[in-house]
C-alpha cells in the first residue's frame, strides 16, 4: 500500500516513529475508490458511452469527470439528449452518487 508521494505504509510508520508522530490509516469509501475508474464500469449503453468518450468536445473518460459535469453539459454533447442524461443519472445513483 502506498501513501502520498509513493511512500509505503511501513516507511511512513518508520518516519512517524522517528518524528514522534501518530498516523491513522483510513480506507477510502467505495465511492472514493471508483471515482478514478473508467465510465465503462457503470454498464452504460453503447450510445451513452460513445457520447461521453468520443462525441464530447472534451472526452469524459472517468467517473470523477462524469460526476463533476452538469446535466446541461451532458445534454449538449452531440447525439446526446434526455435519454442519455436519464441513463447516466440512474447508473450513478446505483453506485451511490445522487
């Protein structure tokens, strides 16, 4: 397991001990873990995936990128529309993003 800056957990523990610091290791939530994953893991239709990854002026490839886009931005993508927006909203909700 690597922390910030590429340090392993044992090395971080050594440094903390040398500096007389206490460290706490927290696991990321399921939502936090999937933010960097590709949109393909959401199980979107081919049309919706193509809209996001190929039709958009700035391709939306990760779930993080998708969650920060407004519905208006998604609806403005060529070949997109209310059906695509609805599908994305439903798939994100299934993964805990409301």
